C-alpha cells in the first residue's frame, strides 16, 4: 500500500497552507529590489504606516538579524537575508511589510519608497572574471574561490599520451520549481518556533542560530507532514525563515509568509550555470590515461551555503565509471548579479557527467572506436581494496566504489544499442556514470585552503516504539516530498516483525524537539543507505529485546521467531505473538524482571565517511553503476527532437521497493529531459530575469514523452558494508540523461553538441 499516495488522493495531505494561523498572526510581504545592481540611497517606509500597515527595513531588521549566515569560502562575503547598503540581484529583499490580511500586505508594498543608484550589472561568467565591476568591493574580486587539485601523475599522463582531446561545454542555469512554493509561520518570543515546508532539518537550525545569535536549544523547527515537492529547492528557505523570525520579534506577533510563483522564479533557489573544458589524454587504442577539468560555476550574488558544494559533491567520483589514475580539477566560483544558487536534483551530478560523458564521446570519435566499445575498455574491473569483507575500488580522488560488475551492467544495453545503431534517421547516444548516494557533507570543506573545524556529518536517527496494543510508531526527522519513505519503512518493519502494515504508523517530518543532527533530512539519495540502515538497526535491537522477553514469557532458554511469533524451540505448540508479548510487558513489567524499554532511538553512521585529506574525500557512502541508452529522431517539419526510446541499466544494490524506485527513476529521467531540451533561467543585459512564470520556462508536459518507450534493467548486488545493502537510485537518471541525449543528437546531426538546453538546430 502506497501510504503517501493514498493520503494524497483522499485529500488528507497536510501541507504548509493547511496549518492554521496562530492567534494574532500577521501576514508578511517582501519588497524586493527591482534592479540587479545598485547602491541604496534612501528607504522611506512612512507611507506604509499611514495606510494601516507595518514595515521594517534594513535598520530595524539588523537589530534582530545581527550576524550574516556562515560563509563557506575564505573571502569575507557577507550574506544576510536582506540587502545592506547595496542590492546585488533583482528580487533581493530590502524591506518587509506586515498586515492582518495577506493581500493587504501585498498592496502596501506600493507605499514603500526606495531610491537606488543603479550600477553596471555583472551578468555573465566572462564579465565576472574581468573584475571590472565588483559585486562586493570589500573582497576586491568576483572570484569567490579558485582551486587547483591534482591526483596522480597528471603531467606524465598527458606528456606520454599520443591522443589529447579538448572539449568545451556549457550547462544552463535551471531550477526544480516544485509545485508548492515556500511557506513559513514563525513565532519568536522567549524561543523561536517555526513551521515551514523546509527540506531539513539539516543545517538550517544552525544557520538560524548564527544569524539571530540565539542558542540552538531556543529554536524549534517543524514541518507539516507533507511537502509539495522540493528536489533540493526548499533547503534554501532559511533566509526567509530568518526574515519572518525578525519580523515576529519586532512586533511580538506570529508572522506568516507565502511565496508567489513569480518570487519563486526570481529569488528562491536555482542550479547554477556552469561552463568549462575537459581534456582527456589517451592511447591510440582509446585507453584513458588522464583527465583535466576546468569548471567555472556561477553561484549568483552570494555564496549561499551549501554552495559551492555543487562542485565537490562528486569529488570522490571524478573518474566516473572509468579506471583513471591521473586527474586534475581546476575550479572557479564566480559571482554575478543573479539570485544565489543552491541544491537542485542530483546536486552537482548533471553538469559534471554532461561534461565528462560528452567528452568521452568526442574521444571515441577522435580514436575511431565505437563509443560503447571505448567505455567498456575503460570500465573499472578490479576492486582490490578490502575493508571488513567488502571489496572496493579506491578512486584517485578518495572515493570508495563498492564491488559491482560494471561490464555486465553496461553490456545489458549492448543488443539494443546495436539494433538501433544499424537504423537510419535515428541518433543513438550513451552515457555511463557512477551514481553517488548517502552524502558526506564534509565535501563542502574542500572550498577551504585551511580547514579549522573538520566535520563529516552523514548520520541519522530513527525512533521506533512498540505500543501496548502491538502497533508500531516510527519517527524520522526529515521531510516527505512524495518519495515513498513512509511506505518503505512500514513495509520493511512489517516484514521484519510480522506485523500488518496497517498497524505501523510512520511520521516523516521535521521536529527538532526529537533527536536530529546536522545531517538529518531527505536529500542526496541518502534514504536507502543511511536512514533505512538506522531503521534496520532499530528493528534489530527491538527483536533482541523481544526475544529476551519471549524467553521469560515462554519459560524457555531457546526460542524461534517466525512470522510475528516467538516459539519455544523445543515445543512449537508453545508460542506468543508480538501483540500479546508487548501488551504483557507494558501492563505488567514486574513479571519479566527486565530493564529495557520497547522503544529505541537508533543511530547509523559509517566510519568510511571522514573529513577530506589532501583534497581527497570519500564524498558519498554508496556509488552505483548506471548505463543509459537514448534513441532520438527529428521531426522533419518542426526540426524538434523526439525521444523514441530510453533504456537505463543499473545496479542499486538491494532494491527495497521496485515500484517506488522506478517512480523516482521516471521522475529523474523526465527532469533530465527538461534540462536537456527546455528549461533555462535566462537574464537580459541589465540582469532582469526573463523567466517569471511557467509559460516562459518551457517546462515539458506529458505530451512531449507520451510516445517514448522507457525500459529499466535492474541488477542487484547487495552492499556488504551497508546494513540495508541498498544504494540510492533516483538521482542517476537526471545525472546521465543530458549527456546521453546530447550524444544521441550529435550522432543524428553529425555535429558535436556541447551545450544544454539544446534548441532547434538548423
């Protein structure tokens, strides 16, 4: 039974707008900068009060928001949730207006008078690199970070290789844009209480604590039970929570804010534009000896945490699926007059694999080898590092790839590849990737030259309780964005304990009054390897405790557990089911002489995830092979490209729920198609967003893929080092699809595609 789906179709979901107002709630509207770059000369809020409202500008807000948010780079770039002295992007908050009615608050924005001296905007990566106009004069550069990292003997690899190809690329600025926009309800008295549809809790409470200068134990952060999508987008809600909290403190009233769709487009969160170059050194027969990356990442006007992590999430898998022992990565993080970037589905993976896999295809052309054959030749085949019984391949940049049969997975698309390749008027493209899952948040530290306080946050808690009637209550500090986590947990516990799923209640929501840590939440495909491992740990502990109680109840030393019952091993006619056993212990614990509860808060952390050392890091707990095959044709009349078929072969370890996994894979694939052909957040030469509503964002609908045949080929090689044996599987499709589709179109038109989104090509 799909628990979340049933709740949705019955109209029983609980979203942020379903939560009732608190007594005395005021509604907040935000006055945003209408220009991309300029000095604030004057702010006049007096007319708002004359028309029955309340308004606060930087002067008042600074009394509560006393510190900037934490900085993830070494330059002193100060990021507040409102503009101070200067505006740096269209949509940057300058002031807030409060009223008893939502629409009244919006109308009162017309009575704010702000005088701004307009400055030349910095719009492109190229303009930023010139440093002719500075966004933050105090740091004297628009380059927020520049690092060169080398692994292995890169000079030798290139000097001794007869073949060197160079490949430039561009990946457009984009956003996930979930159906439900941001929403906040905040009350700030002796402590701060917040209800928000945030993707957390993760680091948000820490950010709030720093900005508001209050201890973490004075902050209570909650989410509703359901969230209308996130895909990373709602991680960046914390600046608006901070604004609402400040307004609440200044008024003594609860504050509510809803984001409009236009606000979401111009100022919520986006995946940054990336440009760069990939060089590959190889032998004449196509063996890759070394690779050089040069990436320029446009993060917008501020380096908003977790940026520039988008560059480093894939640090452990810079070699992709290939046995490459020499890698150089040169990273630039540049500032422009655009809204700050942040998490987006597959964070870091789509632009990285687009660059790598289109470059590998170009290498195949250069050496005259079939693209599939070239990839098979370079695949990792030997996993020669053993840790606690699990064999790994250690990448040159620090990743630990668990043993899988890469060749088998990739060869699974071979027959289909050869069939379509022999046909006319179609383009056939492939991409082979290793999907990371279970993020090690320490990768963010790679932006620093000197790491003062190393961290490796990647663990999580789960609380499980057996109730007096035999039912089960489970709490996970995360968010339900429609991924089926509640269903998966209930199914797992049902099978393990032999309890009907209807008796298992799972809450998956943010509540910082419950156990949580800096890594808690739903992101980076961490649910299967990390959260579910904590679930398994908790269930295993409860089974041990139940076994001890069963021995006492049955008055035996040996018991057998089957289908929810404990049997006397010597006399199976003597048994007790979990419901009766649990009830007996709750009602009369004195009969058992046992001192452990029937509730546990379990914790899972892998010692394989550590802080970086010499720029090397095992940046994820899991890495899983995927091979993608895309077949496209072209409409002779419109010139548009049509996807005929798409095949994904992969090994995600143990599959916990095939239907839910395939649902996420479909979603990731469609998201990848959207990035490849349609969606891009564009700006004009003055820094004005050209996309403010869905009609100009060109998001595809079902009609664009209704005739596309999609096939999934599943392999299962359970991980020995992860309790569930499972890796993530939902982000791989968006990571590989842009490259596979671009390669297919390149084959079809006879011209190398190196930019997305791909427009109609003459």
